């Protein structure tokens, strides 16, 4: 197969492939013979269907498939052999003339190839990048202790209402005279959290309330913009809730108050496992160690963001084959259309630039990602997920199983590979560039991260 490649502006490639009969004939005949062996045609024994019938029925479709496959293989072989950094998939060129594959070869096919812009990024100890160390102080540890104590708390039954208490009681719909309405809505054991009521005048009705008190409330006034909350409270459909305007009596039958756990042995064992913490001082030290370990990942995340910004500025503007990339993006998102492409193209171009920079950095530093790295990233993600719910002492077996489940899902694997590359890149480049180390409290650090993501 004859292949020519034109790339005058370095980013818009035009590949022309001339297909001769010899490029496909043998594979077409082989495929048709296989079809003949498997063909099940009434009146003929298996494998004895006349080849002429097979060719008439399948010949043209097989020929097209074989030619398409040969074209694909030849394109990628040429791209690899000639070290062309192709972006996306090759697309049939707008310069393509009609091809009559029913006629005799040769056939000429033309493809547009998007080529990455040429640039070089090198980092040395003359390059300076910010690195933030998050300060673990007593105030931060206090907040963590408070969080653990709150999560391990319990409800106590009390006799009078205070802010944030949870109430249970019996709701009865009232008529215009303030009496229980005959055939009206009745809900026994209705749960109310007055602190979450939207209207202040309805919320104030519960101030100083005691067990057994009967209050008059109006659900429509309490939740003026939420039929969902009214339907949940009154155990009726959302459609029925839309028509509710009446007052209701509410007799309080139970008041529950959430009480935080005491900072004691029971809490220590719950958070870090039985017998692993001696006293409150030890508890605080373990919290500090855990925060420091967690903040290493956070600091590394900020570093890779700052490194990216630094590298993008160092490389400067790059010329991309934008029209062709838009066609490729549209081809990959046919169901979403041109509006989607136009709306997301600039961001995709920015991500592509970083992807190309990262590829060079990975290659220059000999970084390779093994299966063990991806598995480690999955376990780290699992550990972080459990930690969000205050589970800091999850057995290794649970982490292994959770990570294994993640690795079975393709939608997770690509992200875990990318995370593994970033981790290795951070590890290497922290030793290459000069770190401009800075200290920040957690609140200051979160503002920095939030500002970048806004």
C-alpha cells in the first residue's frame, strides 16, 4: 500500500493511501472461505454452498471491511514508524473524492491527521515552584476531636425543647374554628426539626415548648416553597401537599437531644480500635499524625497544580489544529452536537496542552506506572473515602476488597492510572525543581485551593 504524508504547517497532516488489489484480495478470499464453512443455506450441506452464492451475498461487505481494517493498520503503522504525535483519531478528509469500491483497484483514500505542536519542556533546580506545608496546630486538633465526638454522639430523651432538638408528636388538621377537622389529615409520631423550619414566626412557636404541649402550626407557612417537605411531614403525595393551607395542632410526645460523646476511652477505642490509644494526649497525637499524613497528599495536590501552571507559562502559547480538533471532538460526541463542542472546546484544549506537557515530563524522568501503583492508588482512594465518615481504623482486608471492586470498573481505572502518574511525577519533580516552601493553616490552604477551583 502506498502512503504519502503532507504536513506543511506542522499541525495539520494530510495522509493519502493508495490501495491496490494485492492489499486486500488474499484476506477477502480467506474471509469468504470462512463464511462458506459456516454458512447455513437450505438445500446445501454445511461447507458446500457454492462460492459464487457466498460472493454475491457477502463479497462487497467483506471487501469493504477488509479494506477499512487494512487502512487503519497502515495509518497507525505509518504514524508509529515515523514518530508522528497524532491527536485523536484520523478523520476522512474533506478533500476525499468519491471512491467506487465496486470498480477495479486502485482506490485512493485521504485522511486528515491532527498533529501535536512541537515544543520542549525541561525542568531543573533553576525552576522554582511553590510548595505549601499545612500547619497542624492545637486549634485544628480541637476541631478534629470535636468532629469525632459529634459523630460518636447519641440522643437523650428530655422534657423541654432547645435549639436543634428533634421532636415527635401527633399532627391533626384543624378547621376554620380551630377544632380538629372531621376527616382531616392525622399523622401520629410525626418527626419535626424546628431548627430547619424556614419561617421565623413558625420556628418561634417551639421556644420554651415542653413534653405534652399542644402547639398550633401551619406547614404551608413553615415551608412556603417546599411541597416536598410538607408531603414528607404529613405523609401525603407532593400533589396533595400543594393544596395544604390549613393550621395543624401538634402535641409533643417525645423530645430527643443529640449529645456529643465524651472524650474518653470509649471514643478512643471507637476511632482507633480497642487498646490503641492510652489517654487523651495520645489521642491528640494520633490525630496530629493522621492529619500530617493526610496533608502530605493535599500539599502534593497543590504542588502538581502549581507545577502545571508554571509549566504552561514556561511553554507559552501553542498552535493547535483547532478546526480539525473540533471535528474530532464532534465526531466523538455526535449525540451532544456542536453547542457542546463550542462550549467545552477551550477547556479541552487547555487539558490537551497539560497532557502533552505531562507526557514529556513523564518520559524525561523515566516514570512508569505498574499494576501495584494503580492498586495502591485505589487503596488510598478507599482509605480517604472511609476517613470522610470518621472511619480511620479500617482493616487492611476491607481496603483490599474495596480497591479490588474499584479496579473492576473501567470508569475508575483511567482516573487511578492518572492519579498514579501524578503521584510519581510529584515524587520525582519535588527533588528536581527548587521548592519555595511556605506554611499555611488549613483554612488558608483551603482558600488557596478554592480560589483555583472557582
